[in-house]
C-alpha cells in the first residue's frame, strides 16, 4: 500500500479544565462564538469540525488559514497525536513531523548531543544517527556551532538543525508547521528543494504556513481552514488567491 | 504498510515495549545527565544513601536498643527498596505533564515514558545495590544462593510498582491536585512501613479480631482469627520479599501471596483505566 492520509468526519474538542472555567466560557463565548460550548460545568472548544479529507501519495498539501483556524490541530490529527473526539483518522506510511521548534530540545546540551537524542526518539540506533550527522550538520550549515549548547542558537539556527534532522531519513509522510517561516530566503529555497526531493520518492507533504510564497513554491494542493472547518480545498494557486483576497 | 490510527490503551501499552531503544537509551542518558561534570558522577546517589544509612542507623539503633549489626542492614535495604517504590510512584504523577511537549509532537506511545522512568530507577537501584557487600559484611552474613529469591522479589516489586505508577499517571494527568496528595501518602507510608522500625515491634500488638459463627455439622461454634493491621500495608509485603532473602531470613508465604494477588488485580485495574482514559489523556496535558 502507498502513503495515504484519510480523515472521515473528524471532530476535535478541547476540554478546558480550569477553576474559572465558567467565567472563562463567558469570556470566550464573546470571541469564538459558536465554537465554545458549555457542557457539565466546563468549557469545550470545538477546534475542528466535520473534516473529511483524503490525501494520496505524491500530493504536496499547503494548509492555510488565519491564526486559530485549526491548522496545527489538524497536523496533530494527521500525526496521530490527537485522538478524534468523533470520526476516524487513518494514516498509512511512516510519519515524520516537525510541529514545534523546540521539540524535545534540551537547551543545555550541544547541537550534536541533541541530534543524537533526536535520532533515538525517531527510532534510529546511535550508529545510524552517527552516520547521518555529517550530512545533517552540512545541510544545516552549523559546523561552527554544532558543539555549542543549543541555548546559544538563534531561532533560525534551531530551525535549520531540526529541519535537517527531520528530513535526514526517508519517511513517507512529512508534516510541518508554520515555524518554517522563521528561516531566511536562502533557507526557504534549500528547504523547498529538499522537501520536493523527499516527496518525489512517492510521499506526502503537508505544510502549514502563512508564507504564501513558500506554499506556492512547495505545494500542489491547498486547503484553507477557517474556524475549524475546511473552507476551500483545491489547487494551491486558487486557494492562495482566495485567501489573499479575503 | 498498513493503515494506522491513534492507539487504544491496550495497543499503546503493547506498542510501548517495541520502542525499547528509546526508553533504554534516553533513560540511561537522563541518569548520566543529572551528574554531568560532577566528581563522582552518578555515584553521588550511592554516597548520599550511605551517609543517610549510617547516621540514621547509628542514632536509631540506640533509640530502639537493637544491635547495630541487626538494625543497620535492615534499615539500609528498606531505604533502597522503598526508595525505588517512591521514586517510581512520585515521578509518574507528573510524567506526562512534564513530557507534554514531546507527547504533542511525536506519536510515541504514552506508556513508553513510564518504561523510561522505570528503567532510570532500575539503573539507580543498581548504583545503590553497590553497597550490598558492605551490608553483608556488617551483618556478618555471607552470600548464599538463597539470596536469589530477592531477584524474583525485585521483579515482583517492579511489576507491582508499574501498575501503581500507570494508575497514578492517569489520574494525576486529569486531577492535578492528586499529585500532591500522592506524594504526601507516600511520605506517610514511609512511616507506616517497617523501614525505620522492625515488624516484630508491631506484630501481635495491633490486630483486629474477627469473630464469626461456624456450623460444623452438629453445632454452631464461635471461630475467631486475627488480622494484623500491618498486613494491610501493601508496601510491607513488597519490601519483605526483597529484604528478607538478602538478609538470609525466611519469607513468610503470605507476603508472596499478597504481592502476587496485588499484581494481578492491580494490573487489571490499571489497564482498564488506561484503556478508558487513553483517548482523553492528550487533551488533559
């Protein structure tokens, strides 16, 4: 079977547990309106509703939408991290996700040590990770800094480090969240090339971003989210146009 | 490649063992990491344990008027193994909360984090058991094959501690106050378990008498039995099954029976709770 992501009627509800939950509801209701429900004494935020999607191999999908639309949540549904409150999610293929710039990064340890830990978390043996290190460090342009603690890195450097690591091994599905925009133009180009290469090996890419230029460069299909629902799903050019005209 | 979805509690539990490389390597790394750039490295743990044992051992052996050669080994082993139990249970209160960052990034089974905790604590146990030869020398006993029963004991203790930790992790993820309550309960248990005192001081003196009438074929007769209050303490049995063999003392059957029964019932309970709670745990973090 080939790589595939299939979501059927997925809904994600976030319960908000807080002593001030009742007053919180009253506050939120003003802003989010019908996405917050008050049920048995606590607030529930409907982060995603009625998501019906199928993404097949070879597709490069861009997720767009205003802040709070549900892009990060949807990516986490695809990563099999958030169990759907209702509906079904099925993913075929090995997932590699980069959803947060500081994932499991230990600031006191050096870049090299962090890469070794990252390798372990991704399921590689220390030997395999060692072999990949030169390539990763080279791609990330971090030769000078790799043995310094990560807390001394800038956001851009951290981004390069983690992106390089996440794309070092083959995976069938690559999921990325919008922090990619923290990189500079040359990094965007490099990243775009690499993502293209990865996806060309019959994979799936889902990238959430505010950067329309990055999306147009890397993606073929666009999904526009708003208030937890899919507003538009189609060719990337079309979806970007629609989004920009709003 | 077959389609996958978010694992259920049982699936999460079973899959967690497949990631043995993650939890063993990360666990080892964490243990070493805490003692980077220190002189003794990870053996600081052992040294501080030894100091505690000696100071408390000497003082309390005077208070209890027992011989130091009897009291100190008893105390030492109680410290070490109760330490294992508390470390696991106390840290599992917040384990998923603290790992929330990773949990919301990589779909590693939730139970793997617990396995990593157990591994770390077993490594520390290994460090602490380095003082065993010292304990044996001081108690004037020489190693014997009988002591291998302690290996089985350690296994059963760990299996019991594991279900307790799983249960604690689930409920504390939902009700954050419970973490405080559980830490306090463990502190109280420390005093209610024969670690700083020996069981003989309480056995026979704190009992419940249970009476009932029995029909023996021709007459109704009163029967009675005593229930030692100490036997209600689960940690008492767990400590006994490791401590007694290591001190070449006999282990009473009821310790094994209760420990095994606790294990079976406890695991059933923990797995059922985990199965029900698994879909919601990520949302509690």
